[in-house]
C-alpha cells in the first residue's frame, strides 16, 4: 500500500484486526523483516509495518532523513489509516524514529519498545565514522552492504543465519546510494533523547543483546532505569538482530508486553 508524502511514495502494509502494533525497521532493512512477526501477531492484533524513506519500496526524501521528519511520516501513515493508539516497536534506527515520535506525538502511544536501540545521540567518534561510511557508500555501495550486514550478528551466529544474511543483503541492494547516505546523515544528526525516557508516561520495553556491537549493553542498562515503568529482555549470545537471532523469544515478549498494556 502506498501513502504519498510531499510527492514521495511511502510503502506500508497493514493486516489483522484489534489493538495496533506499529513496527519500524532499522537501517538498510525494510518492512519485510517483520513478515514472521506479522503472520504470528496479526491473528489478535492490527499490525502496521512501514518502509521508512529510502528503504524497501519507499522513496528517499529530498533532504536528509532526520528523525523528526521520519516520525512525522509515521504519524501521517497512522492518521491515513485512522489509527490513534498503538504500541510502537522500533529496531535500531527505527527506535530512533520511535523516540522522536514519542517526543512529538505521545498521545498516540500506549507503549514503546526499543529493540536494539538507544536514546543516546552519536559521539564525536561515531559521527566521524559515519562520515567515513558515506565516502565508502559513494565508492562501493554493494561492498559496504556485504560487509556491514553480517557484522550485525553475533560472531557465533553468522554461519547459522547465512541464508537470512543473504536475504538481508539482497533486499538492501535495491536501496540507492542516495537513500543510504541520507539515512546515515539523519542518524548522525539525531539528538540525544534521554530526557524523553526520563519523562515518558507509557511503559517502555528494552530488548538488548549481550553480543550487540552496535548498541552496547552497558549503555542500555543505564537507560533502563530512566522511565517510570520499564521492562527489559536481555538476550544471551545475540548481537544486533534479535528478531532473527532470538525470533520466538522476542516475538513472545513483544506480544505479552502489548497485551498487558492494552488490557
């Protein structure tokens, strides 16, 4: 399904019926990553998944993909589908968008899940690394994707999930270098939203992997104590890709979290 935002096509999928769960994918991913989750959870919930700008079948925006504007696009898709209350789950970059959404439009949210994601902004070192990444993408997009995606998994899981890694790489290759770069800039420029977690009124679920090299567990532990109501799932032998590396466990945890909230 398509939604038009400033003459750009935004692709989304909605299925099921009942309370709404909104799933936002991470960098270089697409709504396709949520297929198994959707199939399982749509029997008792409405499931909305969105291709964020420059990802999947959604077009890149004219400017960099700043988290505030992407959050506005998510809100626009919710409004288009007459959704006024939901639990929002954001994986990695999708969590950055979900936090921007929570800051700007908290009335839409019953709960929030940061799935291998963080409220911290980039350090100066990470910003420099993102600038280097932009230059790499300009020169060799395919080489970058082939190196970047396997590294998101815990080292001991890379052989186990070779087929899933191949699929992720294949799907990401449809992204343009322009779309990738605009998302990198959006992540680099995002602000810290620790205060959002401190002031948030809704329950927050943190899902983290002990082997996550992108969002270290010690940083997440410092954030878990901030909300008034926080729950956490800490995954052994899991990197940044818990929706694959611990699919059943993360799916059940999200379902239980949402069910408690809506009840």
